[in-house]
């Protein structure tokens, strides 16, 4: 890549790497000031062109546990749903519990089951993409500009 950009091991974006490691990235400053959200775990790591060690660690310590937790959540919502579901507060209403006897319970249970399944699908897809990136990984030697 030109202009000193290399590929982040985690997010696969082209990020400046002038010092040999991927620059700090992936964060946001909501409203343009104040606190900062979490950064990409690939920040301050070697570029993907040189290493996939950070990606291997991310898979083992983040994605695989997240997938196991999502699988357990899906199983729990489907086989042993709670007798009470908490509806979160909105700017207009306070949070409130909905029990099996309430009219909204079946609808809310369905929504929570679908949300859990969607999260599991998203994590599984990300894990599969990252595993494919590792299986195709080869170190790419630096090329000198002519």
C-alpha cells in the first residue's frame, strides 16, 4: 500500500504504519469531544503483511469465547426462557418487567430469541472470516519503491 498504510490484523483496514506498527485507530469521539470509545485491538500491533499473531490471539481470547457465550445465550432463551423479561427504559417510560402472564410476553420472548440468534450469526460469520484470513496468510516482504 502506498503512503505508509498497511493492513490492520484485526479490522483489515488500511491504517498508517510509519513506525512499523499499526497506528491507533478504531475509536470515536462522540459529539467530536470528550471521552473516546474503545480502540481497535489491532492498534499498536504489527501489520497483517508481517504477522498474524495478534489476530490469532483475538480469535482465541475474544471471538471463540464470544461465540461460546452467544451459543449459551441462544440455548438459554430457547430451552429455559426466563419467567420475567425486563423491558428497558426509554426516554418516555421507565423499565418494567413483563411476566409470562402478560400479553406482551410471547412477543418479547420471540424478539429476544431472534436478537440472540442474530448475535450468534454475526459472531460466527466474523470468526469464519478471520479464520479464513489466517488460513490464507503469508508474510509479504517489503518491496522497495522504484
